[in-house]
């Protein structure tokens, strides 16, 4: 059901004291005339404090209201609900850059509220497929394993699949600090939304953004684990509404980082359970796919508009299970995935990204001559093949011993080790250009004889190969 238009909403707010019951984060209000889906309500508690809420469902005079905050202390007779006659909106301005807000768009940094004539509905409008422009520009993150192997393209949605205890927050902060458009003077900004994170994690992000100067071009929305879980459903929509304003009204290129989408989905499951809905897979609501799509599909480029929105959602897979509904459905909607590897983390590799499990479906549209470099595609393919072969030789040598391998197999074994330790591994403050990343790749691939470089054009081998000094007899 879509949000109702203003003409369908009541013109004069009415106080209702007909609360039927309070169930977790939900209020059930009887005898409500024409409550609209998504309509914002104001709730006055018996002690005089006020909270906001939103209509989740309305049928036969019964309105189900989702409360943004705890329902402790609310009773059936002393609590009143006022239906305000409008859907959730966010005041937007370019002054939001450099600011920190809570999950409901209220200032968390002690600064003033955003005052603006433009107040946009946070639900947003679906982007017409015909008006979508094909993503084609390269975004440099400074991380070799993303820039070379799983390239992020402007207008793409590329999630990071991680697990509990893996440094996805550190990777996210590094991408926010380093992401840029290569050889471009176009305005670039970041909208960062965190859902259900701890105070320690929030302090880490804010410290990273402030000390590196990244906060000046970033809008931050923070929903802490101590904040109401219902707020987590609103937070990504606040962030994406801000991103759409900056991108399509101000002509900026925006990178949206959403972490952790698992906490968002848990909040959806909590709401569905409170509404006594029939559960789907593993207790999540049956509309989880549709709900996630309403967020992910707000990325892209529009014909005739200068700006763009690129999404980098981050989710932690429960029990590292990629078949779990959250990563499974996310993979259907988005254009690839970046996999964090627990094995690489144990071996001290940062960022622990497994390139063989990762994929960027739009990579070919953002690389090559004029975008990155002419040899990019061939180098990436050769690295994939060589690393996969080296890992096979590593498994074989564990059984028969390295001495039993041929000379070429031992070279592949060395290439795999160098790939992990020199190419994938880099410092958390190391910002590599695409040329620096490709130079490291060529230095590793040059260990192989020309006969093994089958995936790179001969002219590129001749042009970029790093010469090796023959070993003395």
C-alpha cells in the first residue's frame, strides 16, 4: 500500500484516547477515521512526555501505530494519539554536510536543527527504469582488491557480506575516508547510516571521520543499539532521502554506506512478530525481499541529472551463512557482493576480502582505457586465474609436500602468497591509486613466465611486465 496523498489525510489533527492495547513497540488504536498508511502520529504519555510514531496498518477503523521509542509507561486510558495528517518528512539542506544526526534525523552533534523550506517524504519514489542511466564511471576506494578485482562503479549497489568479529566497520570507515572520483573535480560526498551499532562503534566512526577530515563532506545518521529498534526502520530511509536531495537537486555524486543491514532486518522481524504476521523464512516477514528492494533500488543515475547515488550496504551474515535470507535476498537485488574472509583475517591479512568469492557485475562498464587503464581487465583475469591455481597448489602441497610440486607449480604457490600479503594486504590508512594497485599486480604477475600469462594481450605484457634479473648460475 502506498503513502496516501495530502488530500486523503485528515485536515485537522484529532486526539484519540481509544487505545485498545499496547504490544511491544505497537499501539492498537480503535475507532480511527481515515488513518493513512505511513501517516505520522504524536503520542502523549500520562506523564506529559511526547513521542512520535507512524501508522503501519489501518483497516476497519483500527490503526496500528509503530512507536519511535520505548512504550514503557503507556497505558490505555492516560495515553492519547494525535494523527497529524502527513507522512514522515525530512527537512533537507546542503548544510547537512558535516553534521551528525540520530536515526530520526534529529541533531546528535549539539548543532541546530536543519531549517529548510524543502521537506521531502522519506519513503521516496521508485526510479523509472526508462530514466535510469547505465553506470559507467570508476570510483576509486584506495583498496586494491576492490579497485582492481571488484571495481565499484558510480550508480552501483555493491554490498559487503561480512561476519561477526570481522573488521567490516574498519573497511567501511576507510572507504568513506578514501572514496573519490578519479581525475575529476566533480563534487563528491558521503551519506553514512549506522543501524543498531554500539556506542564504542559510533565513537570509532566519528573519531575516524573527524580526525581525517572526512566529516566535512559526510552526513552521518547514527542509530545506537540502545536506541529504539523501531528507529532502525526509519534510519536508512532518512539517509537515502538526504542522498537523493544532494545528488539530484545539488548535483553531487553521493556514496551511501549502510551498516548493518542485518540489524535493520531484525527490526523488521520484530515489527512483524508484534503484528502477529505469519512468518516467512526463519521468522522474517514474507515481504522482506520487497522491503529491501525499496532501499537498494534508490541507487543509480538519472538521465538529465548531474548527480548519482552509489550504495555500499554492509551486512553481517548470521553464523557466516550465505544462504541466510538477508544475504540471499540482498544478492538477488544488488549488482554483486564483496565477501569478507575469516580465513584471511586469521592469517593477519587486512582487508580480509576473498576476491574469489566476490563479484562486481558492473565492473566491465567502469574499467578500461579512458576510465582506469587499458590493461585492467586482463590483469584482473590473470590475477584471478593465478591466485586460484596457487590456492589449489597450496592445498596439494599440504598433502604431498612442496618438494613434490613442479617448478611452475611452486611459482604459482609463491604468486598466491604474494597476492595475499602484498596485493590484498595493506595498511588501514593506505590509500592506493589504481595505477599503484596495477603496478603491484604486475610485479606479482611478472614472477610467471610469458607462456603462463594467457589472459593478458601480448602487447600489454610487453608494455607493463616488470623485468626480472636472471638468477646467476
